[in-house]
C-alpha cells in the first residue's frame, strides 16, 4: 500500500524542516511512503531547505492559494497511483506522529476520508472569539452536510484513492469545507480522528486576514458552490 504525504506551504522557512523531520519513517500497513512539498509561490528559503531533505518538491512560481496547492497534491498522488493521501500543513501546527492514527480507519476500510479533530478548547494561541467561531462553523457544516464532522476547518486529513477520484474542488480560497460537502453528496464516508496540536507562539494565519475575513470568504464561496 502506497502513502503520499503532501505538505502545502507558503513562506515556511522557519517550520518546514521541523515538519519534515517530525514525519515517522514507517507506518503500520504501509509499504511505500512518498513525501511531497507543494510550494505555493514562496519568496523565502522554503524550497531551498526542503530540497536538502529526501523529498519531492513541486509548486508554483506565484502564489495561487491553498486550494490550488491541494489540487496539485491530489494530482501528484493520483499520478503515483497512491492508495492514501495525507495532507499535513507546513506551518507545524499538527503533530505528524498522528498520521498513524489518521490513516488507520482508511487502512481498515472504515471510511473514505479521515479528518483530524483538534482540541479547540486547549489551543492556547486561539483567542476566545476564534474558538467560538471554530465551533460554530463546524456546527453549521454539520447541519448543512448532515455529518458529524467535529472540526470542519482542520487541514490535517487523509483520503483514500476513491475519495481523490471523486473530489473536484472549485473554491479558490480553501478546500476544507467544500470537500466535506462534496463527500456527503458523493456518498463518501468520513471519520473523526482526535489529534494533537503543537503550540505556536505569535502565529498569524497566512490564509486570511481576520476571523471575519474568513467567515465572509467561506460564506460567499459556499453560496457559489451550491449554485454549481
């Protein structure tokens, strides 16, 4: 069984080596592991540092956004005929050792997609407002999709080959919520997997300017997606 671990990143020179070094060398039930760094137009030393490790590096000259990076990883995994794709963000937010837990229900054929559920209440660098918004957002997604996804915004996910072949992301902003909606409409099963997060001090999001920017972008993109 072949596993591809994709790491989308933009200007992560301070984190990329730590992320790569934290990935276990072997996983139970996996025969082959391929790690690919997907550079979203970084203008720092992210690519240079990634190239010092035994990984593949692909990407764009200019920044295209998280969804484009995710789609590039999906195409890469499918070209290798991967059985499982894991998305691990390059900001060192997630504990790479939890990949073992994330892929277990897929290996055991209990789901098509496994989503890492963060302990939102325990994340120290999340403000009270952000914690409330994260929980409310996941609640709304649960209502809309009729699923029990606990952390709809989590980027730590695993997909089997069937899911990769059926997902077609339109959203230029982020793939996280749209992929859940598509999964529900295409009868792809989803499992929650409790994961750990690593402490990040003074970490600002590179995806959105503020909580309200995130809400506005997600809401407008969801409306557009439902039209499609």
